[in-house]
C-alpha cells in the first residue's frame, strides 16, 4: 500500500513538473506574442503614415500631370493654329511675295557693290 501511494505521489509530481514546464512555455509564448503584437502595431502605424504620404504625393503628381498635359494640349493647339494660318493660300502668297522681295533686294544690293 505504501509503495502504491509512493508511486501515485511520484506520478503526481511528474505531472506537476510537466504542467509547470508547460506553464513556463506558455508564459514565454505569451510574452513573445505580446512583443510581436507590439512590433506589428508599430509597423502598421508606420505603414499607415507611409500610405498617407504616398497618397498625398500621388495626388500632387496627378495634379502636376494634369496641369502639364493641359499646357501641352494648349501648346499643340496654338502650333496647329499657327501652321494653319501660315499655310492658308492668302498668307502663303503674301509670304512668298515678301520672301521674293527680300531675295530681290539682297540680289540687287550684291550686284551694286
């Protein structure tokens, strides 16, 4: 009977030791998980700040792009209008006469010297 009780006590002590080891492991795991959670929250806050800055930067870039695109469109329109004006028949004739006149004067001045 005493041997049986001693055996029960030994088994109970072994079980207690195992439970204490499990508790220590669980406490360590909990501590690690809390540290990971803290680091994850800090990283999330940093990522959220980065995202806010990125959205602002992208918004600014979109605005700049729209402004530049509008400017380029206006420039192309102005160049197209200028080409249209210069290539109209009446204007082409006037420009040809002016150019011919300049060439004649240049040629006449060269022969006079």
